[in-house]
């Protein structure tokens, strides 16, 4: 096997958990993966059904032949360019474990910037009936919506998507996290099937320029759904559709927060002001310093 284990005379595998973890990390590093050690832990943990603590405490345990073969199958998929999160079928976002599917993006740490800005801009008061209404346009796995529900226990959320498969994944995630009674999911283009008012609208729409798709990293280009990536000729097609819809759906004082791609924040701010929203402050930058989350507020008239 490529992981470097050998069988003993009894037909078992003499490789230990810790030895195999190091071997996997070395193979991934040699392949040029920046997250080699993390990928090795994720794939080994998924194959053995062990968390990080379990991997550490079981470091000296020998794997069975079937376990080693499963790890090797996972490693082969990773070396073929499939993201580790897709192999294990799960990705953590905002501390929440989220199931993935072929119809959803893998949630990325940069998108947590949207959650951070939304929480900063939300007013302390809820709606008159004591609830807060949140809309997530293009919800995918439900990542942004479920993160916000985890932070605002008085909130009820609606997620929309054009993909029934994505909505099924989001529903599963909401149920698994205990939010099924506080979330609903609707199949429609952006927010076309909804009526307001909402206190908060969030979205991570497709924003990659069509001509740039071919140059994306292989993990993204081959494994993320194209409809969740392609933002049209200038990358702003989705914003032109969803920002006016969101502005109509917001209640007085309501907030819209969207994720932006590199060098798009100025144009998105212009679309927000054209839709009658007020910019409460500058975009919020991600850890790389890129303006990642843009907010607008609907002021009372």
C-alpha cells in the first residue's frame, strides 16, 4: 500500500495509527498540499471514527487490514485532488459540524466574516412580536443561517436556494443541530418567492467572473457546483438581482450583509446605495485583509 504499511504473518496490518498519520502527512506535503497535517488527521479520523483526542490516545494501536485499506482509498482520492472535507462529507463552520453534498459549496473560513459583521450590525431589539427574522439567500449547506441561529436564540430563519439537493442538505444540518423548529427552507431564485419583513438578510452569492473559473484551484473547479461559483461576466450578476430584492424585504432598520470577492466591495456598495440602503461602515476584512463582508441598512422613512 502507498501509505507504507506491511502485513504481518497473521494477515493483520502492522502499521499504527500514529505511524500512518505521519506517513499520510508526508505524502500530502510531497504533493504540495498546504494543509497536509490537517488533511491526514481528518481522513484518518474519519476512517477510524476517531476525533483528535481519539487519534492521540490511540496512536499506538495497530490498524486492521480493512481499516488501512479504507485510509488508503481516502488518501488516493485526496491525491487526485478531491478536498478532504468532501471525502469525509463534513466541514466545520462557526464551530458547527455541517454535512456536505455535491450540490453545496464547502463552507470556508472567510465566510465567517459575514456572520461576524451581521452580528455586529444587528440591533439589540427584536421584532415587535419578540422574534428576529433572518433570511439567507443561496443558503447551500445552511452555514451562515445556522451560525446566526446558534448566536441569536430568539431568531427564526429562512434559507433559499435554487437547488433542491442543497436545500435537503441544509434541512439535514438544521435538524442535526437542533434548529429544525427555527428554520425553514424554500426553493426559489434568490428571494423571489418570499415576502417580508426580515430583520436581517445575508448571502454568499456566486461572485467569480466567468472567465476566471478555468483558473480556479482544482479542488474548487472540479468539486464545487458551478452555479455556486459563476457570477457572470463581471462577477456581480447575483448582486444585481438579490440586493434590490433584499432591500424590499427588509423591515425598517433591517440589515443586509453579503460576501464579496476580491476587489468587488466598491461596486457592491454602489448597488446597495442604489437600492436605497445606507452604508453603516466600511466593509469588514477577512484574515487576509481582503474586504470580505459588506453591510447595508434600511433606514426608516
